[in-house]
């Protein structure tokens, strides 16, 4: 019997409306007790409970996609939209956002390059989307904030966790990834096939379901706590009961399964091959969407149970379903060995147990119901000749879903080729692309296109049982569900490159303390009383530079190391004099302008080997502040090699002195127009590389990294580029986690304040990434006072 309150789920109502497969369901906020469904018929529908205690009425049919709609979620209420919003994702690569009272979209989010098949919403208006283009995207209102890259195949499932800034993605590469503030923190491995669904149990635990027919319960820390078995085919949908850890799942074995205390407590078979999706309503009723386009609701409540006639009609429909033995849902079937109908007088041993009997030459399948103590017929088992495609959209090819995947042999001895096809595609274009991709003779075009048309009859697919023959060899040799998932090599994480963590060594101590405006050095610190009234910290208007210099020391070191250089790299006496002149020209000790010859000599020196290059890098750091040098290195002509050179030194395995001076040189580039333009153009690459050096525990490197972030914040504040701000916020959050030095913390706080000043979207994004909870502890720093004062100003904005 059912665990818990003992009652079994039975049919409550059947809802007609969708014309094709129901692919997604979610509980609605408004009207209370309602839900939203989406379908291959390109619509989303809002259902409201009707007052008679049982059943639902379709309130709206929402249209906005030009292709199948595959997923849906609710965006929580905000001041602007007190009833929340509805988000739907489709095969047209778009996400449509609807209000609850309009059938046309409020706006459309574009950016994914393939089907959007999963959506999840978080606090502060954030939306997470997963796509077959292998990426997930974080949206705020109508803008994409970040793209999560790292999976090597389609992303089928996404979820935002209750703890701010944490997100999960599940993929056809068989892994699940945990992301924090846009960076991959952890990869969960264990599933043996595509991960299809995710559900959140608590801040610390979640569930996943997969094409490997298993469900796994995980801890956020990475540990798999439990694997649940029961389904006999792909599991597509998973949904958790409110207020407890029990859950329901649906899949390709035509079943809805209800799990209580870790056991499959009840199995409900449905008269459709694919049970695509499910959701649990607040009253614990379960809504299920299937490939026959029908929505069915199941309940434990007696007053909401369907009438005897309706239940009989449902059972009749179920008993007439055709079950294909090749799906393996019922195990290996040998019709000759089966018992007759008398076998049904023996009771079953557990709920959902199936039994096959032979009656009048036909094989029938029955399932045991514990609550009703009887065998219920769930269908006729049909032999299948040739290939059948029982269901729309079940076949996977390279991690994506197609209506058909044909296997085509061009000649008997050669290789066979896979031809994926959706009924909404153009047969001629598909044939052309297939021939191109596999380098086959274009004269086959008519033949292949005709083959596609003949074997799909150009019909929207419902349950077709068409035999077909290969256009080249005549043999019918397609096996449904034979999927090849593209490369599953674990990718190196783009943010932490966890594969190779850098172990810090000792940094060379050539570097003098930082100069700059007083609040960055503590020189002549001001009284905190005045600071309370007025925010003197941000938004910062100008770049912070590293100006501290000791030319004599730098040149001394350069001469000393010149002795270690190889013959072709050695600087001549003239070269050294030229560099001395460049230093005095750029450190304001002479009124001369740097010459082309001086700049050329410097370029020669900065290309020295890693172990001796640092004094040359120091000269570069100082001279790039001069407009002439800045224009020369950052202008259109030479900038590619220049950035390439500096990024080379930001290798976490490299020398810390080089990391430090390369970061300082990048900071100093911001003083001129040319440098600003170049660094903004190359922002993505520079930030992604710079964040790699955070793991070495060197406070000077941390201060330089914080300053680079601050200089980016200054530029982004002026141009208001929200994608840039999102990347900057992600870097601030990552660096905050590892930095202990309070000067670096202070600069990160100023950067944060500058980024979010006067920008509501940036404030919401910072909150959704959990940055506010990260910085709270700095309010209690006593010395230097500027840290806690700046922190307070930032928290006031958040």
C-alpha cells in the first residue's frame, strides 16, 4: 500500500486542448491552484481550477513561438508584475515572457543558438535557461547577463538553488555542474547517459533523473547519497512534493511513478508512450503531460477523484494501448512461453508489478494495483515488423532530440550514415545538408529527399507505424533510440582550470608599495566622522595606476640580468642607455617625448625569457602611462602582440613577479584613450585570464588584480554595459573568496560600488549572485577605517 497517508493516487480529471505532445508543466502562482502547460503545438496554456472542486478550465492560450514549445517556468512576483510572469522556451531558440493576462508575449529573449529546453527562475528577477547549444544563460529582465560554458553537449536541465548565486545544469554529456556567480565550482559524475531533469530538495540536496533510467540524490558538496531504480526506460520528468522529500517521476516507459521514503510506492501506467513531464500542485495532486497531447491530473483526495465512468474510460483506453516489445519496458518477451488468463487469479506481490498473459493468440500486459487488489490491463503487446517510431521526438542523435534518425547505407560495403530529421524540417534542405556533411555525391539529392518524404509522409507525427526501406540498399535497418552522444571528454573548467592548480612560490620583492591618491595608500588619512556623511569612495571616475618607481634600481637589475641573456637577446650598451632615457622621459624626470627607437628597444627587452624579464616588464609598466607609448602599444597597429604578451605572463604556473607586473601594466594602460579602448575590446579574454592568478597567495598580486577589476568598473560605469558588469561582478565575487589583504578588499569594494551605482539591473544581479552576503563581514573591520566605511556604502545600495 502507499506509504504516508495510505491512499493511492487515482485519476482526477483529463484535460483536452493541446493538439500535440505536452512537453512542460509548472505550478502557477496565479490563479491559485492553477498550472501552465506547453506543447509541440507551439502554444502555452494557463489552467485554472474550476469552482466545482474538480477539474480545470483553460484560461488563456498563449502564442509567441514559431516552433515547438519545450519548457516553462514562473518568474516570481515583483513590484512591476505582482502576479509574476510566465517564461517559455522553444525549438525556435527563443524564450517568450508572458504576463498572466495576455496571450501575446511581453518580450522575447534571443541569444541561444539552438532549442531552449529548460528554464528556472530565481530571486530578484533572474532567469536561468539551458539549451542544446551546450550553454546555459543567466537573464535579468530582458537582458542576458552571463553565459555558462563548460558542458560538451546539450544542456537538458537547469535549476537555480535557494542559496544565492548557486545554479545547477544537467547535460547530455552525462554530467551535472554546480555554478557559483557564473563560474563552475563542481562537476557531478555518475549518470551513464543524458541527464534529463533536476529537482531541488533543500539548500544542500537535489535530485537528478536520466536516460539511464535511474534517479540520483546528491549533496551540493558532490557526494551521491542514493540511486533509485524502477523505471525501465528514459526518465524525462521529476518533481518534488511540497514540504517533504518525496517525489514523482515520468518517462518513456509509459509510467508515472510516485516515490515515498526512497521506495517506488505506486506506478501509474498511461495510454501514451512518452510521459514527458509532471508537476505536483500545492494540494499534492499530480499533473502529467504526455505524447498524446492530453493532460491528466491524479489525486489521493476522495472528493477530487474522477467518477467511476471516467475511471473506467481511462482503463479502457489504457487496455487498448499497443505496447511494442522492442522498447524493453516489459523485459524480454517470448510469446510461446506465456501462461493464459487464469494466471491473473494469482495476486501480485507489489504495486506496479507487470504480468504478461496470452489470450486467444494475443499477448496482453497487466499491472497489479495494491490499493484495488486487482490486475489492470495496460495494453496489448504487438509484434513490430520493420522499424517503428512509437513516439514523437524520442530519438536522440548527438545529444539532441529528433522525430526520426534514419540509418542510410550508401553502398553495401561502405559505412552507414545517420540522418536525423524533424517533421518540421524541409526534406530537401535536410537531404542537401546530409550529403554535404558526409561528403556524398550531390546527385543523390532527389533520392534522399524522396526517401525522407516517403518515410515520414510529410505528416505531423503522432503514433505512426510505418515500415521503411533504405533508399540505397533497400534494407529496413533503423533502431529507435540508438543515440550517439558527442564527445564526452571532460572540459577544463574555463574559470578555475581546476586540472592544474598553481602552488604559490615566493614572489620577487622588487615591488615597492603602491602610490596613488591618498585613500588608496592611507597617506594623510581623513577623519571617519566626515566620511559618514559623504561617500568619497565611489563611483570612482578615474583609473587607479601604479606609479611608484625607483629607476636606478630597475636599471641596475636590468644590467645585472642582461649578463644572463643569450647572445641574440643581449642588449648592447647603447640599448641600455636608450632604455634609461625612456625611463626618465616617462617618469617625468625629463621633458623629452619617448622615441620610436626607445619603444622598439623596450619591445626587444620585454621578449626576454620568463626568468629574467621582470625589470623590462617594470619599465613597460611605467612607460605605458605616457600617451606616446600607450598609443604605440595599444593603438590599432601593434595591440594584438602587446595583449598576447601580457596575457602570457598571467599564467598561474608562471613567476609571481611577472604576474604582478603584467597586471600592473594592464592597470596603467587605462590612463590613455587608446589603452582604455583596447582593454575594453579585449575585456572578456583579459578578465578570464587574469582571474587565473587569484589562487597564488600573494597579496601584491591580489591588490593588482583588484585594481584591474576597479579600472574596468570605472570604464563600465561610464558606458553602462550590463554584460561587462556581469563579468566584473563574477570576478569580484571569485577574488573576494580567496583574498585576505584588506587593501585588495577595499579596492574590490570600490569596484563593486562603482559597478552598481545608479544601475538597478546591476544591483539586482549583484544580489542574485550573493555578493551582499559575501561582503557583510567587512563592516566590522576596525583598521583601516576606509574598508568598513566603503562596505557600508555598498551595502546601502544592496
